[in-house]
C-alpha cells in the first residue's frame, strides 16, 4: 500500500488497509461486486476512506439501519446493489424466557467457542427478552446445528425473518468534550466520568476492549470510529475529532452507551 495512504492510519491497521486495497483492486480488475465479511465501525471508516480515494463505489449493510457490524460491497459503476447482495441472515435464540436470563457476552462467547470467527457475525440484538444474531447467510445452517445451550441455559438458534428484527433496547447518547489527548485512558475517563487513574486501572486489569480486541495499553491513541467497551460500564464510540481550543484542547464528539 502507498506510504501516503498508510501515514493517515495507525501502523497496526496496515493488514486491514492491505485487505481493503485487495478488495478494491479485485472489484476493479474483475469488474464485479466484491463482498467482505463483517467490519466494525473503525474498519468501515477505513474502507470508506480508501474506496473514495480509489473512486470505487462501496455500500455497507448490517441488516438494519445504524448496525455496528456491517458487510461491505465494493462494486463497479454499472452495478446497482440490492439487499440480497449482502447475503445476510438473522437467527433467533430460542430459550426458556420465563426461567432464564441471557447476556450479550454469553451469546457471543458461545458462538466464538463453537469455532466461529468474529468477522462472520454481525450485531447481537435484544429488546430485553428476545435475542437475535445477524450473521452471514452461508453460515446460518452451520450455526443452527452447533448451539444447544448458552452458558448453562438450554437454547437453540432458529432462522428468523428480517421483518421480525427486534428494535435494540439501548440507545447511544452523543456528548461533546474537550480532551488533552486521544489516549485510551483519557477517553474512558471522560466517557464514564472516571478519574484518569481509575480508567488506567480498568485498562491494565483487562476490563477494556478496543474494537472488540483485548488491550492493556492506557496510552493507545484512538481515532474516528473506534469503539471502546468497558466491562460493567458500557461502550464509547469516538464519532468526531475536531479542531483545538484556545487552550490547545482537542474538541471531540463521543457516543456513549451506558450498561
């Protein structure tokens, strides 16, 4: 990948940038749509940026408006994508609702332990009782045959219809802030109104994930569309990085999802 492109992103994002470049090149060379696995918001941001730079159209779909995890479709100018091009399926979790309570982490953990890669799975949704999992259509049969319990709860995955997709229970709240830096501990502290010391402790104790990956680096610099998950608190998304104040603080917009 061109060094001029790499300098705009973090060094640890180079493998993704190479992958996106390959998808774009494939769409151009073969003059056809190229579909990816699910991408997280930061990956969507990078894919969008590189597609615009290459002047290649791209669309994203995660099964519903404002989905976090989405599949990307790079396509030539002549093509007009439709919903079925994204090859999505939704599975309903059948479990004894009156006698058991499920959690997002339990469902995701069960699927990952079944040998499923995170990039195969889209969002996990709930309205408080009903739980659903968006996934790649080609994996639906495999998943329905793999799961017979979630944690200690007997459960099955059943193919459902997107017309019956539940409305997510939680909503993000946008908050403006001014920060001395974009360090992970600073973002965590600001988003959940914690001291920098407390935020640092949570990160170093392994209670924080960045874009669904474990991290124990309080000084890691965040960028647009990064998502931070903090066990017991919720999630923070860095939506916008603006200019600086007269006191040299960085203006940002955070989206916060309280647990």
